[in-house]
C-alpha cells in the first residue's frame, strides 16, 4: 500500500446481516432492516441482537430510502478524506436520519442546499444512489432534501 492510494490498513467484517444489507443495497438500490420478534423494533443497518430485549433477530424487512432528519451538522473545514486521499469539498453535511419503517437512526452524508435554512430537524430527505454500486455504504452518495 502506497501513500495516497486510498487503501485502508485494516479489514472489517460486517457479519451475516451486514453482508445481506450491502448486497441488497448493491443489487437493488434498496435498504433492509431487521425486526425484533419480541418488541418489533426495526434496526437499520441490521444487527443480530436487539439491544433492549437481548433477543436474536432473523427477519429482514424492507425500509424506505426516505425519512426525516433527526440531527445534522454542516462541516466547513476541509480535510483529506482518509479513503481517497483527496480534499473533501466544503461545505458538506452529515446527519442522522430516521428512515420510514425504521426505529433507529441511519447516519450518512447530507447534501447542503444553497439555501441552508431549508435544512432543519424533521425535514424530509431521500437517498441518492451511486450510478455504479459496489456493495458498500458508498453506494449511497448522500441524502438530499425530498421535494414535497
């Protein structure tokens, strides 16, 4: 690995349900959650055990690619993206979103509109997908405001 080649010096296993989540995202441009059989809480991305119930989960369920902003920030400080070695253009946003059909928050990049006052807690957003999907979270380029 050379400097600036975008490679990370580690591997991370996403597990059985993480793999299914990323494969489904790549192949269908859709998001999956997992539903607890005891409390019915839906987690995105999927995990094996429900936090409150300590119950093993197996039922994968579709969730929407739209939802609402729960929290966000606008970053104005430029830095080198550790994955690409390129300077990250500013401003850019990062947020937590509650997708329709999910009970947990999903975090990702957020497109900042020219009129930043259009971003607010509760605003509706939708996922923007990469043209070529490879089976990673980068298959979602970012979330953008959903037009009403």
